[in-house]
């Protein structure tokens, strides 16, 4: 998220993490402004984070591995 000096207001993060970012921001604001909502917002943040991480896997069936052989 290094967008401070560009002309656009787009965050440099994968799109699937936007709901997680918003839920985390709401959670941290609630700690100071609405302590009665902290538990609910923390659970929402953790759920969104787990959902974003679960989508962050390699879905390709192609794998490349180097052939390492001793003695040339």
C-alpha cells in the first residue's frame, strides 16, 4: 500500500483483500470509538481475512522443478 505520491487513489493490494481491509479498519476504529462493537467487528475482520487467504493459493496444475545432478 504505497500510494501516497501518485495521482490515483488506488491501493496497491489484491482486490480480494479490500473487504478485509475495510473490516480491519472498522475494527480498529471501534476500539476507540465504539467498544461495544469490538467483538462483532473483530470476528468479521478475522472471517474476511481467512476468506481472502483461502483464495490466495496456486490453482495451476503446472509445476517446474530444476534438475539437480551431482557430478558434471
